[in-house]
C-alpha cells in the first residue's frame, strides 16, 4: 500500500535538496551540473569584479532570462510563471545558505570529493523528481522543460536530456569567451557524465517515488495553479 506524501512538502523538499545537491557538486569541483553551468560561469566572471555577487543571485537572474525566452517561444504569459520565478529566488537563497554550510566540510582527498559529487548529483536528480510531483511551480529550468515538452508533444525525459546537453554547450562557449580559449570554468568530467545520465536518473527516481508514495494535496490550491497552467 502506498504511503501518502503531500505535494506541498514535495515542493519544499525538492527545492531544498536541489540547492544542497548543487552546493555539494560545486564544493567537489569536478564540474557543476550542465543546467546550472552557464549561470555558474557568469557568476565566476561577475564575482571577479563584484565580490558580493553570489552564485544564488546568478541563478535566479539567469532563470529570469530563461523565463522570458519561454514566454517568447510559446507566445503566452501565465501568472504561474511569476510563481516559478519566486521559486527561483527561494532556490537561490537556499543555495547560498547551503554553500556556507558545505564550505565547512573538508574535501581534501579525491575519494571524498568523488563521493560528495555523486551524492550531490543524486540529490539534484531526486529533487527534480519531487518537483515533478507537485502542482506548485518548479524552478524555471524544470518549468521550461515541462512547458515546451507539453506544448510541442515531446517526450519529457528525452527533451530533458537534450536541454541539459544544450546548456552544457552554452557553458563551454561562455567559459571560452570570459576566461579564454580551452578554459573550462565550472565544466569538468563530472559535468559530462551527468549530462549523459541525468534524464534517465530523474526518470528512475520518478518511478521509485510513484511506486512507494501517493502524492496528495494538503492545501486547496491545485485548482488555481492548474487553471493558470492551462
């Protein structure tokens, strides 16, 4: 018998786990996730001149640009897009907070770094699976994938993989432009590995969660979000 899991809790847990997993991958220094790699490169460049500019800030500002692109592509504005941006801000603040906490963890040995990188990757994939099981707007990255795949009837997980690889290429281009030819800032072996298996891993976590849990709403807000989504 499946256990009840409230979708609102899935939303909060999803954002927190995504921020924590990201903080782990950044600390491990094998290359960040391909989705956040472009904003990470931008953060590293701006931070050279503005020390107060954080990775979290770069994240929600970059997601704002992506949100504008989404509206141009589907030629529609929805109120829920504003909620998605609020989620991006929430995620950015959590990311900065977790970064301070994870900075206290020693990762001097390569084996420890590899372990934390794998943990970070799995946490991010699990967080996305949680966010796919809530009606509350996910971060803009996942909203973009969800909306475009729905609008053009593309397989969600296949499009997610293509989306991830496209962002990986964008990060490499930005890294070359900002830091010089063949300078891979934020992009490493871990980034490539994640790009190849991220879509599959998210799909696996979605199946596991839906096998053990039945997601229900604690609050009567789904109607509002679904009405705005449609």
